[in-house]
C-alpha cells in the first residue's frame, strides 16, 4: 500500500515537471539564451553579421556618446514620469467613481477598459489623425468658429512627447482602473461605517486608510507601468516615427533602427542590454518588497 502511494506521488511529480518543461525550455533558450547572446554581441564589433572580434566596452562608450541615444533617454525619463503619474491618478479616480455602486457599472468598466484591448499601433494611428493640425481636432474646433484655436503639439519639437503621453495614458489608464477597483472592493465595509460614525471626511479616509491598504495593488500597477515605459515603441512609431526630427525618439526605436535600418547589431545589442538593466533596476525593488511582505504575512 505504501509503495502504491509513493509510486503515485512520483508519477504526479513527473507529470507536473513534464507540464512545466515546455515553459522552462522557452525561458532558458528563448529568453535567457537570447539575452546572453545579445550580451556577447554587445562586446564585439559586429555590424550586419555577428563577429567574434571582442572590443570590450567600446560599443557602450559609443552608445552614450551618441546624442540620439542620450536624447532618447531624456525623452523616456520625461515620458515615464508623466505617464505613470497620470495613469495612477486617472485610474484611481475612475476606480473610486465605479466603486460608488453607480448604475451601469458593467458598461462603465467596459468603456474604460476597452482602449487597453486595442492595438498600440491602432491607438497611435487614431491619435495621429486626431492631433493632425490639418484635419484633426484643431481643424474641427476652428470650423466651429474658434478660428484662432491652435493645437499643433504633434508637429512641435518641444511638445510632441506630450502627445505620446496623452495617447498612451488614454489607453493604459483603464487597466489601472481595473486593478485599483479590485483593490477597493477588498476594503472592509466596516472601515467606511466607522469613518462615517466618526465624521471623517471621505477624502481623508482614502488618503490615510484606503491608499495604504492598496499598497500591494499599487506595487503591481507600478511594475506593469514601468515595464510599459521602458519598452514603449509601437505608439511612437505609429504616431510620430520619432519625429519631428528626433524630438520623440525613445530607446526602443533607437535599438530597432540600428538593428534593422543601420545594420549595427553590436550597438543595438548594447542598447538592449542597457534597457534590460534599467528594467531590472526599476522592477527589482518592488518585487523584493512584495516578497518580503508576503513572507511576513505567512509567518
């Protein structure tokens, strides 16, 4: 009898590992393998084809001496701050609105979340049309009688990055809303009853009690948004192609241009490694904090 139980346990273990094997192979070969390959290429003088001639950190030196790369990093930093702040604020406010048990809650959830289901390319093309000074929002408002109205940010080198923020916030804030709403629905109703009995203003309850309780949810949202910031590419290409000039250049576009357009795979690989390290540096603290919190909760 004992032998049968032991055999059954072994079989279940083998089946479990067998089910995980395809994903493990994918992670090791497709992900880890390509990362290591890119790391190796970034230390060579490869151009169109891979080369084994090592040049040390020369590609990284060239990368950070490239004005276009430095500009892309500056754009990414500005975009990231505005995108994350706007998504958190709008997503939280939308979640609070829906959490008030409004009529047609299902409809509102669908409407707010629908943009996230759209392709980033489709979103970029739609916003490109809306912001086009010739036949978009500016022209529509002028036809309504406001002939001096001007909204030409998409062709303004100083303002074009903000159009990328507007489009991507419109698309991503619905996801933040859904996650925040799930967190709000987990808040004990007794807290609200006690707050009302004590006469505490609603805004103070959200600020001092609810938001701290949403810490794990906010951490998850930040990880998702930070990852989206670092890899932003589709919306930039579909809206501005990195222009006017290089005014809306981002690191991912710089890498793709050098990988496919300029046949410089070593420089592109160096840029991709820098982006990878950036993602790890940004995401690791949140993952560590969540794991610590989970271990304390289970202790």
